[in-house]
């Protein structure tokens, strides 16, 4: 999801007030795209393609992997057709109406986001108790979500028929919005069309209104599934509340529990198991879960998150009846709160660099699909 990188100066002046300067330490070279497929307007060619080792990571009818297309269609090894549908401002209300109906029968929601990396760090000691939350807050407050993937399944892990996955593409302009260059480079390589994001991306305020009445939030019957997802939930809370994140971690978790009463973090689940390490893609490979769709796009990542959750749950967390028992991992976030995954000592790497912060947050957050490395 997130990659290391630094923000440009000419696009961030309005964000770096004297108050913010006292909170953040930032470096800001200009943005110079390194990918030859970016056009002069800051977006990739609409039919940009990439190679993948996964037999399912291809789009039908030669459409390529650009998220500017209406949808991707894939066929699984058992012959099931699965659609990943792109959502823009012009069809967001129509697609959210479908989801409002679907959530009644498919209450498991796997989620992944893409966002523009990590661009700032709090000016404090890296071993302070709240350093990780302060890092999350200062970045999420500054940056904008780029993409959200949602996949729907029933209590047995069966995908919704036909189209189980939606990929929401938000308004984002490389000429105006802050980002980490390496993150944008990776997203462009993965098929994200920033030209389309600038021209027809979803207004986050509009999406927040629709999400509030969608039946997906404020309901403990809905199970949200994710992987190393502090940043993912932080961006969704920013969309829902239209405010900066709470000032402290305790208030953050109180707000999180309000909007998302039941969450499962797969990375936390693996911390309770022997023999499972690394990111989502490695875990999925170990469990025999094939990827469907292009890596480093939120839709494909959310599909893989869903299949991996049920495979891991059935392998390691079943009760005597053979049902998945969530009591050991429910409502825990890897690396945050009071659980055993929270880093409490000083870092061993160079804590004075943005790269160290990015490395510390590796596998979490948005752009570049760091959760699947």
C-alpha cells in the first residue's frame, strides 16, 4: 500500500503553515515521474499493462490494467466469473445502491486502500509510546485517499455472485495534491490513471455521505477484514468524519469502534500463529490463495484479503464445531493500541530519516500496495 518517497514543494505550500511546520519534519524535492508511460497531463496511458506471475492477473478482451476502464472480468480455476468494477463520480450513487442491498446477505467486507505514501514524521522520539499513532495522524491529516477496494462475501467466505468487488477511485490531482514520488511511480506502473482521477474522481465528501447510509458502518453485524490496516481505517475515518484524526490514540480507537464495531486484521492474526511471516501476498501464497486481478490496485488486493482471511481462519482459528472463532483477534490492529504487536523500544535503524519511518510502516497504508509485498 505505501512506499517510501518525498513530497514536492510546489504543490504543498498551502499545507505547510507555521503551525504544521512545528509539528512535522519534511523534505520536498519536485516531482519528476520516472515511468515512461505517464503522459504530459500526469496520467498513464489508458491501456497501460503490466506483467504478473499470477495466472489470474489479467484483464479480459485486451483491455489492459488501467483503472480507467469500466471493469475487469476474470475466470477462476473452478470456472467462476468474477468482476472487479471501477467506480467514479458519475456512477458512485448507482453502485452504492447495489451495495446497500448486497450487505444484507454478504456481511463480510474485505477492504484495502491506495494512498500517496508517507511524507512526514512527527518531531518526537521514535520510542515514545504514541509515536506510531502520531506518524499515522500527521500523514493522514495531510494526504488524500486515492483508491478504495471493497469485496463482499457471506459467512462461509463465498463471494457475492457476479460482481463481488468494487474499486472506488477518488479525486486526486498530481498538480495540486501532496504525495510521495515513489508511491505515485508504483501506482502508475500498476495501472492507476491519474488523469482520470483528476477529471472524474469521486468527491470524498460525497462518498462519505453515501457510506454513512450504506449499511456498511455503525453496525456490529458487518465484519470488516483487512491486512495491517491502521492507515486504511484512518483514511476511512477521515472520509466519514470530514475532520482530522483524533489527537490521541485512545480517542482514535473510540471513533474506530463507533464506525467499525467489528474488525479483523489478518496481520494481527498471523502474530498469533507460528510460521507465518511477511506481507499479504506471501501469506496468500502459503495458504494457496490465488490473486485475482492486477496487484497494487485496491480491488484485487481486497479480493486477496478476503480469500486469505477465510483460509487462515479455517486453518488456525476454528472451534470444536469447525467454525471460525474470532475471540482471539477481534477488534485488534497490528502495531497499534495495547496488544503485543506494538513496538515499545527504540528502533534499530536510522530513526532520523523518512526512509526509516517508511520502513517501519512497511506493509501498511496505501499507494504501491505495500501490504502485498
